[in-house]
């Protein structure tokens, strides 16, 4: 089927002028004025289509940015959780280290006290010996009555003194080792404290980044909602413009049927073939714009633009008779739907380019006209236009 010049694609963007359209509909003095109004409305409709495409592109871009911001925010929140866990682990390590430092400090104090006690005893003996002489001290200390007993007791004292001196040296070495361990623990504690401070700074930075991301996300979502509102408003305005254009076209065409009259015919015949009347109405809008007298440059005729040969095969004797034309067109569309297993886009492509072309390419042929034809009708059908 070949289409006549008409308003194609009511899916296009609409300008904000529904009030103007209604005014034009209510005060059309002549056909010339109606034609001028129609041209103006079509120009506005095209302008709105361009704006709608741009708005939808912006909406898609905003959605991509929202998704990206949400992903980054999730990553920051995850990093923040990991950092918070590391801070808790480091704090626990600090507590353990402090407990070890306390234990080592108490052990060092006990060792130093024992060492000081042992050293004090030896110092007292040395002082007493310096004051009274070693022999006099030992004599008093050992309580001996004879020289032989003195010699025996002296050996025992020397052995005890040697043991105690060795014990003092051992205690001093233990004290040095404990002190060294205490220094290491202090260093570990200081290192853990620095690590904790770094983690806290990192956590604060991540929290700030998360806050900024949430603010950006909220802003993007707000912008996205605004664009969606604009798109919805423009689509609503465009629908009003489209309706106004169709009404003006109906007034310009002498003896033409109104949209409601055409739909009534389509609805009754579609029920016979089990086809959605909205699909048929979309085909009629794309094929003829609702003009029962439309003739394409290729010779297609009437509402559903039947070629004379096709009309003859379908039993249509008057292609400009609305009921005959619609009956033939629906019958042919039903045949194509059955041929292509109820694949609507394939059936529409076959209605425009012929079933052989669809079979040849295994789908919608790569013809720009056919591809736009299918896209326009599917948009009108899916949106109930």
C-alpha cells in the first residue's frame, strides 16, 4: 500500500497550543481559513515533536546519570561500612594491647621490687662488713664458737651469697627484657592509634562523599521527574492538537465521514474478523488520514488505500465507499496476520510492501518507508491514538 500526503505519526511531539486549536475549530469562516489553520497546527505539531524527542533524550540521559550515581553511592556506602569495621577491629586491638601493657607493667614492677630487695640485702651486708670487718661480721652472723666451725659456716655463707647474686643478675635481665617488651607494646599502641586516626579521617571523608552523592542523586531524580512531567504534558497537548487537526481535515473534505463514524464502521467489521479495531484505526490514520477519497501517487484508493487489483480480488467494487473499503482492508489485514502467525509488525510491513518482501527478508524489509510505516502505526496502536 502507498500512502497519500497526510499527517503521519501522531506519535510526534506537540506544541503547547490546545486552546488555539479549539478556537480554530469553533470559528472557521471558510475552507481557506481552515486550511491555513491546519497548516499552522501541523507546524506546531512538528515543533512539539522535535521538542519531545529532545526531552525524552534528556530523560534517558538523566536516568543513566541517576543509575550511575546510585551505583557510586552504593560503592561509597560499602567502603564506609568496611572502614567502620576496620576502626572497630583497630579499637579492639588497642584494648588488647593496653591490657598486655598493664600486665607487663605489673610484672616489671614485681621483678624490680624483688631485685631491689635482693640488692638491698647485699648492700646491707657490704655496709656492715665495711664498718666491722668481714671476719667480725661473719663471726657475729654465724654465731660460731671455734675457728673450725667458723670455716664451715663461712663456706655456706659464700655459697648463699653467690646464689643470691646470680638471682639478682637474673632478675635484672628479666627486668630489661620486660622493659623492652613494654617499649614494643607502647610502640604498637602508638601505631594502632595512628592507624585508627587515619581510618576515622577516611570514614569522615567517605561519609562526606556519600552525602554529596545523595544530594546529586536527589537533584537528578527531581530533574528527571520534572522532565517526565513536561513530556506527559506535551503528549497530552499533542493529542489535543492531533484531534483538532483531524476535525479540521474532516471539515475540509466535503462529504467526509467523522472519526466516530469511521470507528463505528471499523468496530462492526473488525468483530467479524477478530481484529482489534484500534489497530485498524491506526492503519487508516497512517494510510489515508481518514480521507475516504484519498488516492496515492501509486493509485491506492480510499480509507485503507487499496490498490485496484487488490480491491478487485477482495470483492470491493467501490474503493471510495467507506464500508466496502474498510471491509476489504480488514479482510486483507486478517489474511496477513494469519500468514505471519499474528505477528503484527510483520503483517503491517506486508500491508505496505507486500508479503513476498517480508518473506524474502524474513521480517520487516529494509525500506525506510516501510520501517517508518510500521513504527508509526505501532506507536499509535500501543498508545491508543
